[in-house]
C-alpha cells in the first residue's frame, strides 16, 4: 500500500480488500450455439477473487490487474488466523482467466426451422445430467503495538504476517515502512483488530522477480481454516474514486454460495435479443448490468453463473481441468487428470460446483464485508441471452404465412425487452434491427 495504495484499489480484491436427471430436448434445455461472452475485462476498476470452500477450509486467490512500476505494488489483506508458509502460494494468471471465460455471461444463437418441415425432437431420455519468520525487532512491538509474526519469501513476493493492538499503531507502522495509508483507513483497520484478525502484507521483490523471469505479477493465494467465510473489501472503498466492481468465483463441494448479509439476486437471463446484439454483446451486457445495479440501489450481489463443473450447456470455454481446479484451491478433488470433463460434454467431471458473483460497491452501499453462506442448491443458472435467426426459405406451405406474420410481434418484443434491460432508446434499437432485416414497431 503505497500511492501505492491508491493504485491498489484496482489490483484485486486483495487490493480492494485492503485494507436430476432430465431428458435433453433442445427447445427446452439451454443448448444453442455459443457465439459471444461478456468477461470481466468489460468493467474498469474491477477486481477478481477465487474462493474455494471445503468445510471450514478456505482458499482465497487474489488476481491483480496492477499497472505501473512493480516497486509500487503492495497489498494488505485481513485474515482470520495465523498463516504459515505452506498456506501461501501463487497461481498462474491464465488459470483465473480460464475460469472467467468459462463462467462469463454468454450469447447463444438458434436458427428457426422450416415451418413446412418442423423437426421432431426426440427426448434423449436415460442420459443423466450430473449434479455435475523471522520476527522483527522487539522495538516495533513496543513502539507501534505491532508484531511481525512471520516473514516469508513466496515466489516474487515478500510476505509478512502482522498482528496489532491498535489501529493507530498499525497505521504508523505501515506508514513508516513505506505503506502509504489513505485517510480514513484507520477506523476500518480498527474494526479488523477488534475481531482479532491478522494482516497478510505482501510486496514485490524486484530482484527475485527478475530471477524468476516473470513478465507479470501472479495471483497470490492464501489458505486457512476458519469458520469465517467472507471477503474483506471495506478498506478498498476508503481511497476509491467511485464505485468498483468485484467478481467472485467460488468453488465448493455442496452447491451455490450466496451473501448472508446482502441481497443475492440472479442477473436477468434467458432473454431473446435482436441479431445485431452479436456485434454489440459487450456494451449490451454492460448496460444490462448497470441497469440491474441501479434497480437494486447498488445494494445487491448478483449471480451470473452457478453450475456443476462436470458439464455446461452451452460452454463459453472449455471446462477447467482437475489440475486447474486443484490449483485454485479445490484440493478435495484429489486428482490432476488432464481434464475434468468428458468428450461428450454430458457427463463425468469433478466434484466441484462453481458460483460466479458480481458486485458493484462503494463505502455507502456496502458498509460491511461480504459474508457468505454455502447452500446445497445445485440447480443450474447462467447469464444467457438468445438470438433467433428467422427462417428465410421459399414459401411451400400454408404454415409459412402464419410464421411470417408472427415475426413482427417477435421482433417488437425483442426491442421492448432490450430497451427495458439496458435503458437504450427503443427507436435506436428498432433502427439497428431493421439493418438486419428484423422489422419491429417503434
């Protein structure tokens, strides 16, 4: 934390934290062909964190989009217990990027069938869908009330584990050790101290980083045993310039996670959209999310994806391998097989359930850290938006006329729905639809 800390607000939640089986019928199941996704890169001032929870064992992996001189990077994260060296590691950035793509809201497409020759879908019944230190000088303890309980070399990072008696002492210690604390952070630090939490502090060791040949900072991972299941984000609001986005990916054995102290809301989904959205899916989803946040007065945690890792429908990216899942903290899998997914994409896979949550927050709307509860709900949900290509063939039967007459009403409903979801002017939506041959009423 340095101005340092001002840059940290963008650098991960750590930064932000500083401080049934069923018959498969294409018309009823999700299916469709995946064509586009809305990943985390759409959102500026965003952080990403991966949680893995097994009983009271928690793993938290903090991704960084830090830009600038690595000498300026630092992070302070409250942790509920003492951390040993074996509980700290680094993760390859590509692994988190893979999870981001796999769980991202998606656009899928269908093609209308020939009205004169409708396809008779058969149930594929019988195919189950799986529930898928060195210690610092004693004078620091006397002067600041701060104890450096441990010091570790972790890849390109120098890591300290601190405990403190008073927030002002901790603030002075961090400041005197070149961690510039933003004004207003003291009260938040004090609340963590009252909870008997320790502080995980990391800086980049530039020389060691050069020796390792790393071109970018790798995500830091901390594992600990605690009844507390939460993400500390309040310190990140102290020096933030406006609201921030936090995307949380949670891996569990039992099912979906949700916030215990804030409303958990599913993002609007399964909406038919016009064809032109294919080329504007990023702006479309960004506008949809911002409007959903406004409806909830920026006081909700949004579910964007919740699914058994054993299968997906449709897949926005290849599923994660067992090795990747274990790297992200899902160590109960107990295997590093090359893939957790069978070639059929309808079975097998790892005993892991993934939830993707998206939060837009500031100090006023989220005055408390987010506390989570793990549910046993393994039902499937995804932010999914659908475009239907109309059939444009030759009229060979009476059914074509009624089909063509129905298109105008369908296109009009799509325009109305997109306007409601995004706040975009309906007249502009209708004009763009016309360019794709979709005639809707204004």
